C-alpha cells in the first residue's frame, strides 16, 4: 500500500476503513494485489479487479492500478507484473483484461500486446458524497 500512497496520493495514507474494504474484496476474490518486492521494498505493484461481463456471460478483469517506482522502471518489473496478471486471469478462466491508462504508459501496454479499443469511449462523472461511508454496511 505504501507504493500506492506515495505514487497516487502524494504520501497521504489510505484510511484504515479503506484498507479494510480492500482486504475484504481480496478475501472475497473480487480483487487481487500483486507486488514485486526486492530487499524488503516494494518496487512495483498492481491491483486487478474481477467483474461479471453480462454481454459475454463470463468474468473479465480490469487492471485498476499498475505502478513501478520511477527509479526501477525499464528493468522488467512492469512486464513481470503483467505476465503475472495474465497468468492469474488464465487460472480464473478470464479471457479479457482491460486497462485505462494515460499517454505516458500507453506505449508500455502496446509493446506488450495490448491494443487500443477504437470503438469504446470512457465517460466519467464526479458525484457528491451524500452520506459518510459506514464501515458496518
């Protein structure tokens, strides 16, 4: 989690409640966290979410996060994480994996066989939080 906090949250720690929710999702099988650790330090990590795909009537996977420390890039760590993701997907009979990424990482994914989908557009909308999250629900 420290790597994600450093890279995605400018060092701001994740709340205990959120970490507990992630742990629960991992225990239930809907989420996996993979890490490359060297010398007691996490050099790279990935989060994979598994969801039902109604149109295909099967599961699909989404790479929610994949980060390698900037100083450790171009050493095969990201490729090793993708290889592990693909292996896990195969073990779970998932034949489709997607990732939403920025321009900086697009070449990385393309070099490893991921193709840009020209017929899919991603839309998003920020919504106001009406109630504070309740960890008991």
